[in-house]
């Protein structure tokens, strides 16, 4: 019970540093708070509607308990006792206020989530290049790999593009999803709070090997990541030459795929 109360408090921003109504934190935190807020409000609205329905069903039930059976509304007769429509006005007014507030709050929250990168954050930048059927991750020093390694609890800014057709890069567990478009770059960001291995996927049908278009996202301790990064070079690492298209779907490698990248050491 206490856990649910805490989640609801976080959803309305009461448990956030700074006390603002728009939630802050990782993308996972923000979307979790949106979920709990809408779940709480949906439950409240459902309870009110069902409770009022049951109340009226009991109050206006047929039988001997009716105070004045002869005063039931006849066909063509307008019902009385409606307080001049004040109940309807109040209910519509309250509903409008709640809906507008939710739209404004959600819009402000999504602006924070979908901006290029939080202004207060510092971290690393990685270029993500999609191809049929895999992903290349290019680090600032030019190192290219098929697995994305990032430090724990640091903001990772992604610059995503494609070498051939339209793809969509996404990491479901970290609430990351952005288009991978040939000739263009889209931006996204995330921050992982725990060391773990996640799976990046393509979320746009791009060919016969679409379901095989995955990559590991390895979250490491900062010191471990620094040691790994210090040993990388501008050439494609062993991770970038491990998986081949023909190994994935039994077809020849796509031109410009991992084999080409391994030979060049850069992403074109």
C-alpha cells in the first residue's frame, strides 16, 4: 500500500527534487510517473462514475420503497428537481478543467523527455547507424562496434541515422525510441541507473531480416567503462566484426554492412 502511495506522489511531482509539477529524472522515471498518474486518475473517475450509477439505481429503484409512485416522469414530461442544470454545468466544468490540466502537464512532460538532451545533463555522445540488418555505434574517438557500451548513471546522447532504408531504433526497457532515416539525424537520450544488459531493436519493418536486427546495450560501472574506452581506437573493434548478415538470415552480406565497416574502420 505504501509503495502505491509513493508512486502516486512521484507521479504528481511531490517526491521530485525541486518539487516541480513536471517530473524529472531518467526517461524510465518520467514515463513511469505518467503511467501512475493516469492510472490513479482513471481509477478515481471510474469509482466516481460507477458509485454514482449505483447510487441512482438504488435511489430510483422500483417497488414499495418509492416515496410517491404517482410522481414518476411521464412520456413527454420534463423531469423536475434538476437545480436548473447546475449539476451538469459543474460536472462539465470540472471535467474540462481536469482534461486541460492533464494535456498541459503531459505536453510539458513530453517536451522534457523528447528534447535533444536535458540542459543540466553532461554525458557521452554516440552515433547510431542502422543498416540491413544491424546497428553500428560510433564513439567520439571513431571506435565502431555492434554493441553499445555506456556508463551507469550518465546521460547518453544518441545521434541516429541510417545507411540504407528507414529503420526505428529503440531500447524498450530504457524507453528509447527514435527514427533512423537515410541522410538525416534524429536525436534521443537515456540514462541507465543500473548495470545490466539490454536489447536494442528495430521497430520498423525493413526487410526479411527485420526481426534479427538487434544489438546489445551494456551498462557498465563508470570506472569499468573508462578502462574499456581508453583501450579503444578509431578502428572497428571485435564487436563490430562478430555478427554478419549471412550468419543472421543465411543471405549474402548487405553492401555497406559490418564487413565494409570493419574494413574502413569508420561509418560512411
